[in-house]
C-alpha cells in the first residue's frame, strides 16, 4: 500500500511537469513576425486607386507601420543605418480588407499585439464616424485596447513617414504623450478603451492633434468629436486646450506668465498643485454651473528686481495677476466649446447625471444644446507657496 501511494504521487508530479517541458507550443520565431506599431488612416488618393469596383469616396488608404527585426548576424552591419521601421500602404473599402491584402506582400505574419497608435486624418474624421474607423480594432482579438488614438490635420501617412532614421514615428509620438504631467498644452492620453466607452455613451470628446511643425513632429491642440455623430467638427488651439486642463485639473504641468507693472519684464508662475470643482445648479428648470479652480505653485523665473519681492503686498498682487490670466484662459476655452462648437467635451454632463438624474434622463438626447445655453461662472484662486532661491525676502 505504501509503494502504491508513492507511485501515485510520482505519477501526479509527472502529469504536472510534462506540460512545462514542452516549452511554448504556440511560440513563433520573432524574426518571422512583422510587429505592427502604428496605423494611419487616410481617404484614398487617386494614385492609390487601382480598381473602380468601389466608389472613390468609400475607399481608405491605410498605412501599416512595422518595426524591423534585425537578426544577430546583421547587427553591426551597414544596414543598421536604415530606418528601423517599414511602412506598407494598402487601399480598400474596409480596414480588414487592407489588412488581409498585406498577406500578399509580406512573407512574415503581421502581429498586432505591440500596436501603440492609430492616427486618423482630418478628412476621414470629418466624413466618417470615428466608430466606423475604430470598429475593426475594437473587435480584433490581437488589438491592444491601450493603444492611443489621435487626429492629424494633414495626411496620416505623412506623419508615420516623417522622422529621423534612428526612431519609429509611432513610438516617438507615443512617448511624447508621457509628458502630459509636465505641460497643460498636452491632452490626457485617449486610449481605445476610453474612446470606446465615450462612443457607447454618445458623449462628445477631444483627441490629441499631431502635426508636422518646424521640421519636427509635434502634439498641438486637440480635435473635437461630436457625440451624436462621432465626427470631427473642429480643432482647439493649444491656448484653448490649456483652459480645459485648468477646469478638469488633470495635469499639474502648467506655467503662467505675467508681467511686472510698468514694464514688460516677465514673471513666471509654475503650478505644483491643482484642484477644481464643478457644481451644477438647477432652479426653475434652468441649469447653471459654478467652476472653482484652486492652484498652488511657486515663482520659478523672474526678469526684474527681486528686492522686497516676496513681501505680503507684492505676493497678493502677483496672485491676483496670475488668477486673472488663468481666468482669461478658462474663458477663452469655454467660449470656444460652449458657444462656437456647442459641445460638452469637458464632462459637465457627468455632474448633472449624478446630482440631477431625472433632469439628465429627460435631456440626455439634447444635452449639447442644453450645455451651450447654460451659464457658467468660474472662480480662480492662486496661492504662491514659494519664491524660489535667490529672491530677497
């Protein structure tokens, strides 16, 4: 009986160990894979159209950016000076069609588990629903829901093909977005998962705009997507994006410039802590909002005399000046989204939905119209916590 027990125990251990000895049964040689890093979606250009089977307006030119995988034997060779990526363009009526056509061009298997970025051109976003463009990626099992989605005012293929040879454009752009906490001119990352949730809620939202500027790729401003149509209706400039970031308090990376009274000498305030509060009020069926913004920071740069600079009277005056400048930035942003574009891309509707669920249920379908007419008061409080080193007290 004792020996039978030992035999059974050894058999059980073998059953557990055998799968571990087989290795990764589904693994594939990395050199036989095309690692997809980014995708650009444009309206088909005439030079890309080879068939009249579909109408010209329904065709898309899709750029697939794949990282080059170098074998050990090629390392140190002259081929290292080449671009570390390959762009392949395909034109078709759908993204799945263009993806399948790549099979006829590439000997390797395309692997989308490393994709970081989708860039959609302005022309596509103005004429097609964003959902229509992103549907393939949402359904594709290999696609990463953490990939970022952006808009470009030009052609997406130009963005993906524009970079120094030692970097991959998709990765370069993706890495820039990590600086969001350091600048309120940048937009919070919008992943495919977040955008899918916004589309399901039919909420308006903004996407980062990527452009070519002064010989570089740059994230500049934002594209506005209207919730009811999920189409692009306009762009926000960098200064207009700053005002939105003050309201949402999603970044501590703001700086504010004011000038010394009686001169044009700049004084720079750097934000270290930001809080905001949005309060909706419903009276007699009329909706209004109160926005309170509180920011703490230090004077980081001064181009004027600092004698007596940190005295209480001077401090209060500077805080008032900085608050006035921030108020202007908020006002500029609200006028643009509320009066010009008439869409709620900040998320005021969430506060109404929580506090006044009955009102929200009744007006959800025409929320953008309600939002565009609602009075919004805003109050900004600035506190200077430090004047930095070298300033005389």
